[in-house]
């Protein structure tokens, strides 16, 4: 079977799957950071709270960028 035939039988392309997987990972990280921030607050560690908040915000921004990219390419019909 050729590569084209195999790809046409898949519900989504490998590249689409990759972006969706990365988006899921970012979303899970954002949720995890909420817990890490709580832990840092409980430990009364402002530097740790600040860093976790910074990392969380970065993942939110990256997730938004990935989501926007997916929306754009889905409207075009190709990656």
C-alpha cells in the first residue's frame, strides 16, 4: 500500500495528530501549574509562585497559538 493510500484511510494526518497532542499537553500543564502554584503558596514561597505563574502563562500563550494555527489550517483544508 502506498503512503497516499494509508494516509487517506486515517481520520486525521500525523501532523494534525501532533498538533492536537501538543495542545492537549499544554492544557494538562496549565492545570498542573494551578496545583503547583497552590503548593508554592502553601510553602509561602513567592519566588516559586512567581515562576510557576510565569510558566503557566507561557503555556497558555503557546496553547492559544497552537489553537489559532489549527483553526487557520482547518479552514484552509490543509496543513
